[in-house]
């Protein structure tokens, strides 16, 4: 069984293996296919039309399947690798070990945001940004520039306390747990972290930055935490809702998986801590 660990608890060897698997997926071209898929859904998901990956109830199951596919790709390179998660409510500093040269590297230089250290720096030649929103072909970050602070544990707890998964109008104006976690309303959890990292993470091509996977692994863990706290509150809507994915509808681009199939993460992996 795959165990997803807090990145702060990874051994040096676990970090090395994770990075090596990322670099191999990049070298083979498989990595960029994930970036392309995510960017297409960011562009296509709108409040008033069909929406699957974002701004909608299926934000969480869609990303759960997306991460599962990516984790399995990593494990085809190295079976020992699991996706770590970044608890940004605890590891809130640009001096966190997450951003060290032996792991993800640090923030970008002030002139153009280019990441200058670590295994994904342009100088290594191993991480060309091929799925681009502009002409810059290097990894960019601006940690803590656009927004100063990452979400706090108290803010996370306030969202985990919400008893209802989602509600009409089932978009970025909705109340409920999903939308407050996604960050279109309230204390802004998921979206704020993307903006705090900056660079490609603030765009639809956010998986260009490997921290995307650690961020979303934590979002996925928070969904699991919420499910455990609210066992009587399930995924909604259940049927007959235009433009969004109901409980037993299949999700694009796979068309072979429903939110109902992804409610229990323990069929695929566990976390190192509840």
C-alpha cells in the first residue's frame, strides 16, 4: 500500500528517489502531458458552462484521479516512490526544507522569477518548460510576493468544520466545504497557495512546478480529513445537475471514473498521519 508522507519527514534517500522519478518522467515526455491536461481544464472550466476540474463539486475527485495517475507514472519509474504532501499551514517559510537545493529548490530571482538552484533550475538543463503561457522556458517562482502569508492552521480548521460538501450554484460562488477549500470564497486555501508560490503555479500550467503535486496531495488529505469528521455528509450533487459532475457521472478526460468511485482514498493509498 502506498503511504503518502509529509514532505518534512522524508529521508534524504526518499527525496532523492522522488526527484529522480520526476526528472525521468520529464525526460521521457510523460510529465508534460499532465501539464497539458491540467491547463486545458483550467481554460475550459467556467462558472456558467461545463466545469469538471475546477470551480465545481468535482474539483476534489478530479484532482484525486489526476494525482493517482501521476503517482502511478512515478511508480513505473521507481516503485518505492509516493507523492509527498506539503502541509503549508505548518511549513510556512521560504526557508522550509521544502525549498532547499536538495529538494525543490528555492524562490526565483527578482528580475524574471527564474529558479536558480535545485534540480529543476534552468542551469541543470533537466527541466525545460515546454507547456508555456508565455515565451519563458524556465521554471519560475516568487515565493511570498503576490500574497505574503500562507493559510494558517486556524483557517484550515475553520474550513474543515463546514458540514456541507457543496451547494448551488455549484461554482465559484458556492458556499460549503469544497469551494472554501478551493479558495474562491472565505479564507482562500488552495488558490492562495498557488498565488503565494507564484510563477507557473499562478497559471493554468501550474504542474510545471513540481510543488503542484505536493500542494494537491495536501488538498487531497484535507478532503480525507473532512470526510472523517463529517461521515454523514457526502458528495453532492447526486443527479440531474446541468454543467457539473453528479455523484455517478463519469469525469472527463478519463470517462471511466465517477466521483462515487473516488470517495475512499484508502483503496489506493494512506497518509502517514490522520
